[in-house]
C-alpha cells in the first residue's frame, strides 16, 4: 500500500501537482452529441474549445481530432499545432488557412484539406470524435500541412500533459 501512495505522489508531482490539463467546449460536453452546426450537415465550422490547468514549462499546444469508428480505420478531421502558449481557446469557426494569425499551423486532414473537417459519418450508428489536446515542452519544427503522423512523431518525448474531449455524431 505504501508503494502505491509513493508512486501516486511522484506522479502528481511530476505532472504538475493536482492540476490536470482540461479541455472543454460550450457547444457540447464529454460524451454528448456534437451539434449539427459543426458537422457536414450544418455549417461544418470548428466548435469553440478552451483549456485550463496548463502545466509549467509548456511552450506550445497541439490538437488532433479524429474518429476511430470510421469504416476504414481512424479518420483524421483536424490537425493544428504550434498553438502559442498564451492561447487558451480556439473560437468557433477557426480559419482553414495553413497558418493562422496566432502563428499556429494546421496540418492535413483525411479530407485532404488543411483545417477543420467536421463529422460526416456514413448512415448508421453514432461515431465518436476525439479532440485531443497536448501541452508540449517545445514548438514543433514542422511546416504547415503536416500530417497527424508527422505531428505525433515530432511530439514524441515532448508531451507535458494531454487531455481529450469526446463528442458523438451519427446520421
């Protein structure tokens, strides 16, 4: 039992105490339906997102949105990285430009476009959409239009904290 408490205490200290990176949206909550506005059935704009409890030493953020329930394997909907450390939100309808005014860069999604591509599953059961936010101890040395795999490779060993928000959508 004593070993467990020591390991837990070490993990808490290593990951910034009791605080944990959190991600939320006023458009939907964990495990609930993503409103049509943010899908191919609506305006297909990105939902508003915000985060708190950023670990000390964070230099940038990366966000990846994907759908592990897609018929041909995980489908990537959004890759955005080098979000500056002073940014704590992405407003609704982020531009699809490869480089944003904040200097954040957007990668290629599986629609073969930069920026956000909303949920658009085939008819059938609901799919799960994971918005994964990473607090990084570096800025990624990647040009715009990087892929999810490029971003994940560059983040390897440089993640201070991560969190996710999952929403559902079906047609």
